[in-house]
């Protein structure tokens, strides 16, 4: 059923119950094209398709990714694909402009952040800062278009397909071309697939597993074998990447989901469980912080987290030099040409970034940019909890699991506004936070329903009626 296709392509008053009777061939092909575009865009933003399109058969390293430092490569095929995706996005925006504009108006905090990002290009010393910022804006618009076009129930299988293809591509690449897909040198033997480094592969696989885990834990029966196969391949890739952070978060997700499921129960059980989980989590965190050196040494890890703590101390000093404005978007980590040279002198290696999304964002956009992001993020976290309580099926789980994983992952990696060309994570952050803002909780979810999962969701008749989710405007 084409849930948003209408006779004028974008009429919010259309009665979807009569859609199958009035749908035209043009609308049907448009719907199919949009779904194919979603999968293609996700695949491109993961960086896998980009790597294949820029393959250099005459080079010793066809993808030019032998080092841990990012190398900007742009062959004609990769550039052509980029322009093709932008062209498709422009055409679809022209068709769906009413609903996209309505969704965009709701994201005030997000647009303030994007405006500050664009403004910061004026004091960034990176000559490509404006170009990279424009790419981030286009990714943000794409995420809002996805949210305006596809509700979570329809987006989840598309996301699972797009991310699933990227995971399988990386797995097969490591088997077919181990000389390129497996790292050498310091991290010898760790799988990195078609990406720049092993941690990048683990991060991609962890986020790719989110729709798979949400679907499987919700009891969906359709295509269950394929979801299990994708999850097994994802787990294998995380293990082979030798990324301890990726493996830890992968396991944590499987612990989080049953807890989130329990939070869907009646109000007198859910809230105490939530606070108990928060207290238990705080106690565990304090225990780990108090004994982290002994724990890491027991696990055979460096207590400095492979030199990260030294880098973070140096980054904090740099932040205090320009705390309000930062160094401009992509204006800090410029190897020997930027302020990052001081950190290179103090660190054990030559880091391409600070391995902390929040510190990197503060270096680029200052405390002002960090504050704008956190205002939008915590509003989204609050809404994702409400969404979990009132929305049945796997689509109720995905937002809160995604924002939880994103919060944790950015403590040791950079998955915020990291790379303008391959940021599927930012794309999905914008999509999810917009989708739960513009879509109301369905009446079926409020009344308790039995859907295609075969699970009878507990009635919520005794819940107090919440505010309509589409009646609020996001505020910074």
C-alpha cells in the first residue's frame, strides 16, 4: 500500500484507506522509485558504494585507504553517483515539497545548528569547509524528506535492506580481497572491509544491526530468516574487526532492548523500572570509573584507551582557547596545517580526529554548537521515550535504541557530523528525530493492537492521554 502517494502527489488530506482504488501507474512507479532511492542513498552514505566507484585498478591500493589517515579521493564514477543522488533528491523535493516544508518548519533547533555550522565556515581555515558544510545541509534535507515521506514502519525494512547490503558487501570484500580488506601494521589482522579503518567498520555494523535487532526482538515473523542472517554476519564482522568498543556496544544493545520492552508495560511498572535501570547504570558506571585501570589491564587494554585520554586532555586545552565559536567547521583536524599539529606532537600516533564526537563538535563549533546539538538531542531522547511507550512493534523500539547507542558511541568515536560524504549516521539521526516529531501516535497503539508481529500488545487504556506528538514544535 502506498501510504503517502496521492493524486496530486502530496495532499495531506488524502484518505489513505481508498488509496488502492485511485492509485495511478505514475504514482505506483514514483513510490517504487522513492523506495529504491532510499536504499541507494543509504548505501552511498555508508561509503561502501563510493569506495567501489572510485576503485583504481592501476594503484597498489585500489581504494587508497592503506593508512589510518583519511584520503580524499573522488573519481569520475563517484562524483557522477553523488550528482545523481542530489538530482534525484531535488526532483523528489519538487514533488513532495509541501510535506517536506511542513516537516522542516518543525525542526527549529536543528536549523539553528545548521545555520551556526554554515556561519562557522567564515572563520575556518579549511578551504573546503563551505563545500563540506553544504554536503551536511543536503544530508539533513534528505533526512527530513525521508521523515516526511516514510513513517517508521515503512522505513525500517528499507533501512535494514540498505544497511544489510553494505554489511554483506564488506564481509564479501574481506573474503575476496584480504590484502585490502584486512589491516596491516599496527592493527594487523583486524578487518576493516571497504572502509578506512577497523573502528569505522565496527561502527557501521553496530548501527546497521539496530533495525535488525528491533525487528527480531519484536517478534516480526515476515522475512525472519533474512534478519537473523544479517544479524549473524553483523556479529561476525564486529568480532573480526577487533573493535572492543564496537563489540561492547553490540552486546549492550541486546541488553537494552529487553529493558526497553519492559518499559512498554503499564505505567506503575514502567517508570520504576526506568529509574531502577538508571540507578543501576549509574552504580556500574561509578564502579567502572573507580577501577577502570585494573579492568582495562585485565582485558589486555591500554588504560589510556590507546592514547585517547591524552588526546582528550589536549583537545580540552584547545577548546578553552576558543570556547564560544570553535575553530570553524572542519577547521581543526588538518594534520600539519592546522591546530591539530600540537596534538600530534603530544600523542602516541597521528590521529585524524579526536575519537570523541562531543569534543570534536566543540572544537569545530564551540560550546555554542555543542549546546544547540544537545538541546535538539535531549528533546529527541525525551520524545523517543514517549514514542516507545505508545507505539507498538519494532518501530517503537528503534528511536530510543538509536539515540542511546549514538550517545554512548560518541564517547570514544566520532559519529556526529563527522564526514560529509559518508554520514549515514547523521542522515538517520535527522530522519528518526524528525519522524517521531511530525507523526502522531496512532490510535491503534493507544488502544492496544495485534499487528503482523503476532504479538498482542498490552492495552494502554489506563494510561493518561498524552499530548499529541504532532502538536509540539521543537525548541532549542
